[in-house]
C-alpha cells in the first residue's frame, strides 16, 4: 500500500488516458480488407498501415497505455518491428490488456469514437463493442461515430480516425 511521508495510507485513484489513431484509405483497387473495431468490413476499401490499421482498436490501445503510463502504440508495437506487420487490432488489444494486468492495473472501461464518412458504424456498433470487449478480456467498451460535415481529410474521404478514452485503476 502507498503511504504519505507521514505513514498514512493513500487510496490509489483511477487514471484516465486518451488515444488517437489516423490512417489514410488504401489506393483504389488495393485488395486490402478494412478492419474496424476488430471486425472485417466486407465490400469496404481497406486502409494503409503496417498492421491491420484498425483505428478503433489502435486508439483504444493508445488510451489504455496512456492511462497506465506505459507508453503508446509506437513504443509498444513500433513499425520497426517486422513481426507486427499485419497484426490485428484484437491481438494488439489483448497484448495491451496483458501489459496492464502485469503492471497492476485493471480496466474500468474504454470509449471509442470512429470519425469517418464510411463505413456506417451504427449498424455494427454492438458487434464492435462485443469484439473489442472480448479482446480486452471482457472489459466494457462503448463505440460511437461521427463525421466532420465534409470538413478536413475525413470529409474529403482521404482517411478515417479513431479517438478513445480509457479508465484504469490499480488492482
């Protein structure tokens, strides 16, 4: 147990983190599949990236790592690591959950927002939440979506983004 300099016990507080991930769409005609929220999206153009490019899962990883003070996506899964080529968002989430558990943290929840004009997240929201929660060992995950009213790179349909927050607490 942590104590003050005077020896009084200190109750550890929960910690929050924020994460962002952005990827460009793959070139037209590229047969790379789209992975988003740990789900494959048939009929949708994929994105460019070293791993599967799942912006929802990657943003969640960044938020969890930030909350626990364990670095970020690049420091844990860097593009300089050939074994990470093609890694799935689900594998990355599971690895981050394991890092947090070994670091003495439990996951309170993760909230993810996908910022994109396509695909339409609403129709598969519950599936995304279940898949991401499963990858995190059952931790609660909520998913929402937004567009940018035609503004910026998302509005020009050049790419998509994920933004996430996470709450973790010491065990």
